[in-house]
C-alpha cells in the first residue's frame, strides 16, 4: 500500500471532517454529502461571504505559467485530504477552496461505463469488494464511497465520469482527467465521447502513465491536450514529449527534484511541467522557484492560500 492509498488517521480525519462540514454546511447542505448532484444555490437575500468560483480555463491556455503568476492548483482526487477522494463532494470542497482544476482517475465498469476511482478495486474507498472491471454500473451505483472516510459522508456515491463532467460544467472548474491503467482503444473512445458530449473539450487535460492510452487519445481526439505521468524521468523528456505530442510532462516530485533542469528544457519546447503529489509549503516554494507550471496536491485550499500569499509578497518579482 502506497502512502497515497493509505487511509488517513482518524484524529486527522475528524478535524478535517468538521472543517469541511462547516465549509459545506451553509450553502450546500446535506444534499452534497449524499453525493447527489449539487445544484447551484438559489440567490439568498443577503450573502455575507461570496463563494469563490473557479475560473473556466481553456486547457490550451493552462499549460505554461505566465511570468509572475503562481502555479496552477490541481486538486488531487478533489480535496482528498479533507473529503472522500474522487467524489463530487471532494470536488466541491476543492472548488470552494479555490482550486481551478480537479484531478481524477478514470476506469471502466464491467459494462464499459467510465467511473472515477483510483484503485483497481473498490475495496479501500467503498463498502463493496472486487475489481471495478468485474462490477457492473448498477453494482457500482449502489456503493457507498464516503463512509470509509468519515460517517458524515455516508451515502456519497461513486461518480461516473459523465456525472463529474456535468458537475464541473455547471458549477465551474476544469478537469485533469487521468486514464488509470491500461485501456483499449474502444475504452479511450468512450472517455473521449463523454468529454465531447458534455462540451468540455476545452476544459479537460488528459493525462496517463499509459503511453498507449495517450496515443489512442491523440488519434481519436487531437483537440484534447495530453500530459504524460512519470514516476521516473525519461532520459530525454523533450524527445518523449515530441513523440507523444504532449502539452504537459507531469513527473513525481522525487523525480523532478533529482533533475530540475528538465523544466527549462521542456519549457523551451513549449511543454508545461506539472508535478505530483506535493503537500508541503516548503516544496511548493522550491518548485515555484524552479518554474513548475502546476502543482498537484491533496491540499488544494492550502496551496491556493499559499499562492495568494506568495503573489502578495512580491516574490514573483
Ligand atoms: O496526478 C498525478 C497522480 O495522480 C498520479 O498518481 O497514483 O495518485 O494516480 P496517482
Ligand atoms: Ca491520479
């Protein structure tokens, strides 16, 4: 079990759950916690605190960080430190925390419906058991994807990609869509179709560790920008980026910190660098100074706050 897969300790979780419940409680209420589609609140007579609504950032414009701007905040599986990962609730928490982009993981059900789930089984993050590819959409729809995180999230559903796209389209935000694990051409075609059907092609950046999946995506949807995930750097990342037609090269923090010079090489080739998964301010500072374009984090609200402080401090120069 990797650190990313490990459930959080109960005390940490209780504190964060209380915080998130407070955040969500006033405007969203119980409907968000059930995982049902979250409707835009009707206009209150007097809204004392404006809710931050993330900008819609066309993916083609989100690649390279403009001079003086902070790195783009990518909420890893939503606000996964504060709410059950890869659910519409964690997306909402990330959105309200100021993240412009949500990162997810997409895999098909037995009957070919793309769902948002990280592991290849539902065991860790739902009340069910089994490989997602062995479970039908009807079975997946019946699972509870929130109780494992905290009782307050009981009834949260595993979202389909379609539901997540619709939620982002109507409520704001953009999607860093990870094709998780090997996918056939037909499976990638279904994902592309969902993105097109929801009119989200200019608000999605597709990424994957799977080179074949990226090649399928490029062939099927040349309008979608692509990012390659790497745990270790290629000998020549620029050559790899050119070969795959990448908009972004997305390495682990460990890999990037061993060879930060690749950031400049990739920028010279017009390729963005988005680093994962980074939750500590000391690393946010170092990576921002090193020139990364985006940071993928489990703590999006904290990174958004850090970015604001960084901008206000004049550190951008
Ligand atoms: O977006 C980068 C990161 O999500 C890759 O690792 O295992 O969390 O999908 P993982
Ligand atoms: Ca991921």
